[in-house]
C-alpha cells in the first residue's frame, strides 16, 4: 500500500487480532483507472461485529472499494489496514465473495471442491486438504442449504445455488471479516431469506460483514451500519442516522423516485420507535 503516514504494522502476522484494533481501516484511499479516479480520498473505520451495507449508484466505485481492500487493485494513494496490519499479514482473516458474473461457472469442478478452496489459506505450501478441511467444507455447504449438491458440477447449479456455494466457500475460510459483492443479485426470494439469516448468524458470532447492496428498501431491515458512496464517501454510520433522504439525494443526485418511498418508510419507522 502507498501513502505517507501509514501506521506501523503489528509484529505478529496471522496471530489473534490486537485488542481494540478495528477490523477494517481505510485512510485517504484513491484508486484511478488511467488518469480517471474511480474512488477519491475515501476514509473510514469499520466497527467490529456489524452488518454493513455499501450503497451507491452504478459506477460509484463500490466493487472497486471491495477489491481495493482485498489488495486486488493498485492504490493511487492511501492505505488499508486489517486489524492494524497490512492485508498480507491478515489475509486469512478476510473472506471475499465476488460478483457471480465475474466467475467462470463452466470450470469443471463440483460444489464441494469450490468450497474446499476456502481452506487453502490454512494449508502449508503444497499441502492438500485433509479430513478436517473436508468436514469444514461440508458443514459450510449445510449452513447454506447446499449439502445435497456437494458433488454437483457448478455449471449445473442455478444462479441462486451458485451464490450459496460461493458464500459457503467464504464460510469455510472461518474468517473474521467478510466482503461480499452483491450476494443478493439474481437470487430468488428463498435464497435471499437464507442469506439474510446467515448474515445475522455471522453477526451473532462476532463477524464483521461488508456487503455491496442495491435494494434500498431492504437496507434498514438487513443492515446495522450503512456506507453511502459515490466516488467519494458521502456518509458512514449507523443506518438509522445516515440513511436519510438528504444523504440519499446527495448520493444518488435525486435521480431515484424510489428515494421518496424509502424516506417515507424511514420516517414511519422513526415515528414507531418514538412511541415505544
């Protein structure tokens, strides 16, 4: 990572996270494609053990931010820390669920083998998954309701089933932080309900989950914190505080008719809480 003033790295790579260290810390992060910035001076500290929505219009840089945190893109400036360390020292602590459209689903492998890939970071160099790894992979498939499809070729799965398999792969990694890029895209209602329940179980286990999400109407129901992004960081905080009409208009430029519906729902929810 680049940028002056980055904090000194903690000395113990892959050990337990330092007490009180934030799971994700991003400082003055800028990413550009050629000379065109796609993220500009993004700065935030993610709270531990929360479900966080990453929201913004198409082209806002949401997927770019996820990839930058994962070290998949070069930074023009700024830095990222995971539990106070550069990502290479904490890679095992971060699991990534990419967009389904970015995956080659014709690759000849079955669901169990895909999930086992989540265990590779725990293996020694040239090591092969063992009995414990296989058990963890099967348990992850069971959590997402896909254990019956363990030996099914991934190309033969539906879109929702493929999404569940990739979430299972992340679960098998047993990470502390999960970065998910549009996990609800193209899934049916049953799969969405299952994913939401899984996210809540992950939160209950103390995991930090950052999710690129497009359905504004479900943000207040699904997420504790919300990050509003449009090339720059518009707002970040508890959903009840930042998910307002003013902030949404600033993020989307007032282009969405849906904003009025979302705002009315927020206002009704706030009024209901005041009467409790």
